[in-house]
């Protein structure tokens, strides 16, 4: 695990997208997560890149990987980080319409 706390704002869009997909699909192996991103990324994304990003998310304690079934799962930290980002996005959208 990383020695310093990393917020979602410090991570790449790919990191955030993988967290989002995991929050929607539940526990999953890297293959289905890769396919979900292929459908979304118009330029495609390499499976090796997906695996690297997943391991980085594990290091930051946003995701855990179960050794028995090789499935990635959101941690409570990951859920809280996504919820905080969604609250920030909602607040930003609300404030954007104000004069």
C-alpha cells in the first residue's frame, strides 16, 4: 500500500474509469474490465495498461485483488473516494449554472 494518501483528483482518467466500472459491475477479473473500457475508449486501451492501472489502484487501497479467484473488488476507501467525487461533480454542475 502507498505510504501517502492519493485522492482521485491525483489519478488518471483511466484509474477513475476503472473504479467506476467496478462500482457498477461488482467484483470482476481484468478481462471483463478491459472489455468495458474498450467499449468506452474510442482509441482503445491495451489489456496490459488495464492490469497496470488495477495494480496501482490496489497499491493505493482503492481496490483489492482476491488471490483465490483473481477478481478485483472496490475497497471501502474506493467507495468513499467515488462518492466524494460524485458529490464534487454534482456540486460543480450546480454551481456552474449560477451567475
